[in-house]
C-alpha cells in the first residue's frame, strides 16, 4: 500500500502485471469483467507471437520443393507457417485454420478466390477440393473453404480452413498444439 498525492493506493499482483486500485473501488480485489477478457486475449495472443515477431522463416524446405516439382507444380513458395492452436488439432473441430493475416503469399487464382467468396457463409460455404502435401510428404486431397468469423463488436475476421479429412492428416503426422507447421 502506498500513499500518492494524498490518496491511498493498493497494488495487487495479477499474472505478470500489477493492477492499481484506489481506496474505495468496488471491485473488492477482483478484475472487472472487461479486464478478464483482455487478459485472456493477451495470453492467447502471446502464446505464438514469436511467429510474428521473428524474422521471416527460410524459404520452403527443399524436401517440399522437390515433392511439388515431382507432382508438376510451379511457382513454388511458402504460403503460411503457423503455430498450431488447440482447435487446429482437436478431433471435434476437424479443421486447420489459415488466417488471412498469416498468409505470406497469395496461393489462389482470382477465379478461385471469387468462387470461395460466392458462399453465403451461413449454412453453406463454397468449397473446393485441393491437393495437400502433408508434413510426411504424403499427397492427398482436402476441402478448402473461406470463413468469415463475426465478432461481437461488428467486425469480422476472414480465414481459409482445410476441412473434411483434417483429423486424419493431424493423426498421421502426429501434429500437436503449439507445434509449428
């Protein structure tokens, strides 16, 4: 407890920071609900922040380049490198999210983007079957969709998702939360 400018202040430690309370605050030592939500979002954001603050990763690994070339691919580039979240490896979710803000290079043609945008995103999303080269270099197909995740305050976050057979991909490659792929 400190006295500053004639007011008594009490410092209480919460997680990694401090919260200053004025005498007479009605929080009774608890964080208000809005602060609890902010703390939760901060923890979620910092878990994989190293992916965004470190220098860009090296180019696509050579083993993937060779595999793509062997399949007749061209214009080879790393599209995304991301830290897997709990929902990315959860069998109940059965999907891999590809947030727009983590995509390093466009990988769809304008026609494919237009097709994915044509879904109404309520009950039926437009989807397309795409080739997927797994971390094990196994080749398969999977469905690609575009989702708009509406937020409570009106804005939306856009992302692509790989759905359908994602659980099988995650299981075959022993993918785990917090692993980078």
